[in-house]
């Protein structure tokens, strides 16, 4: 990866993609005197604001304009996008918004620059980074969760208080594989790879490339954290000079784990027995996967010097995020749980493992992911399955192979032609079908194992439709 120009002022920068992070990058670049060229397939409303600030609209372009010094790309743009391919051919450096934020942090740095505590993984990133934010706030830090969640990093690192000092003293940073692909110098104070499962190979080209993108977060981190139960993630940190792993079992030295129903740290203290962090019963989020997330957040906080007592308070007060294993309502003894954020088989498997008997609502866009391992692993927990979405037949075929005794209902999903109200009607039919199969003590779980954009606008729309359908049950 080519180096970024030392001085941004007066340089010509193409911002490719004008979503939240692209628009934030363009604003900061314009404020620092760069000549900013704006590229996107469609003209979003933010373009008018950026043109008024001095930006130039290019539209959908496939070649880098002559004289370009830098391209800042959106994570949604694949490496084989014509504009990015042309930039590589010409030797024009391409970075993502997080890498640009880090470079500007270094160039603006003084002794008060906020350290980054970084998290990546196929699943659990957002929960872990928001848990980490809660811990840091409980410890009295001026902390914020940013990056792939919340505010763009470039906005956070350049924010200043009235006296000119940085607004934040610690940043809990979520980084996706797309963002890490375009990053080369980010050096967090501690970094965690939660897990690495089959996902996004359509973007990266292979699982090996996806894994290597995740590994970039560890390159320059003094402390590397991983789930000992995930062989790929654990393998990535094994050769690190300061590896820390988390486990659902009794922790060994250099680990955080669970002993007698309590989260315990044996990595960041000198006591042979370790240090108590929090009773597991005090966690407000469910499931073994969320215990792993809590342990990973605790490890990063402990690496940053947060006392055990503050870790415990932060974790006990954390309530979880929307559409992430949230109990919506209990009807006739049946719990209805929204985990619409489970957009791939790995995430759905973690969600299903949290409940003994499930009526599962699944389906959507599988993006080529293999569902056979998931279905085989959870077959014994299934009291019924309701399928919707474009790839519902793929899951149905897997259920026929691995869970032939489980009743399956397929809902006509309207995924071939979007119409107003179609998505909500689809979800109402799915919830009613699930309610008919459920018995007292069961959990009706929306954990689709697939993306949502065939029927719904996004996973949040899908989760809201589920909650509305559950509210309508008698």
C-alpha cells in the first residue's frame, strides 16, 4: 500500500462512496484544505452540502482523474471496483476512512491523543465494542464506541473540546474486514479478534484473504485477544508476543474465563487465583456467545488499565443493542426473541445455542454461505422452523437432510417484487406460523442466518417487523 501524502492541504483526494464514513472523511478533508472530488454511483443528498463546502461532484467514474494524490474508499466498494483498480494501476494510494483517521491522529498527535481499543470478528463485534464502551464509561473515561458502529473514526479523532483538547481520551473501535483490508498502519493499544467464520468471501475473494484482513488488526497491537474456542481466531493470536485468550471454562494463566458462575481475570493480575470481575448472573444479555463477548471486552479494558471493579459495573449495567438477542414479548408462555442481526450461519448458531427448544424463523440472502453445519449442529434444539426470503429453499433442503423430523413451514416472501407492506405481511405470516408450532417454554427466535435485503430494507427493518408482528399476537 502506497503512503499517504504528509500534508493534506492542497492535495487532490477522491472520496469514493458517500455513506456516513465517506461523507465524514470528505468534511474533514475539505476543512483541512484538500481538493476533494466526490465519486458515487448515485448522487446522495449529502452531495449538496459537500459541494457548498468546496467539493467537486464526479458521479459514477471508473478512472482516477489526473493529478489525484489519494483515494479514500467506502467499505462497500470492493477491491475490484474499476476506480480502485485504476488507482492501483497508477500507483495512487487507496485507504479506508479508519486508516485516514489513524494517519491524521498521528500527525495531530500530542501526549493527549486517545488510544484505540479495537475489535473485529465475524460476529459479536458491535456487542463487544459497546460493552467495552460501557466499561470505559464506568471507569470514568471520556470514551466512545466508533468505527463500524456509531460515529466515524475520523469524526471522533478530530473532535475537540472548548479548550482545544481531544473530546475523547479512549476510543472503543469496531473494525470490519472491509475496513481492515484498506488499513496498513493502525496500531491499537490492544486488539481482539473474536472469531473468524465463513463470510464475505464474495468481497475478499477467498476465506484466506478474509482471514488475513481480520489479522491486520493485530499487527501493531501490544496485546492480542481472541476466543480460545474459535480455532481460527486463537491461531491468529498464538504467535503474538502478548496473547490473551478468553474461555467459557476455568481460566488458565493468561486467560479470562468463568469459574463457579463468575467472570474471572487471570491475565492482568499477579494473583494465582485471578481476580473476580462480575457474577455471570448479573449480565443482562443472554447466551454463551455474549459471555465470550463480555470476557473479550473485559480483556481489552484490563489491557488499558481499567480496574476490575469498574469492569464489573460496566458489564452489569450493559443492556445490549437493538435486534441482538432481545426478548420482545412473552405470549402464552412462549418467549419471542429478536436476533435479526444474526445475518450469517455463524451468528445464528451462537443465538440458537442460547435456548433449549426453539421455533426458528430463518431465511433471506445467504450470500453463498453453507448452512449444513449450522442445521446439523442445532437440529436437536428445533421444535419447528419457519422459512422466508429468497434462499429459503436452500435452508429447507438442509433441514430435510439433517433434521427430517422437524416440522417446516415456508412463507411466500414477496422477494421477487418489492411492494409496500409486503415485508410486514411476510413477517406477520411467519410469526403466526411459528406461534402455532410453539408450546409453553419454547423460544420463537428470529435468527435468520442470512442478510435481509431481499424482502426488508435492512436487518433493523426486519427486526421491527418481527416486533410488530409479535405485538399483534393474541
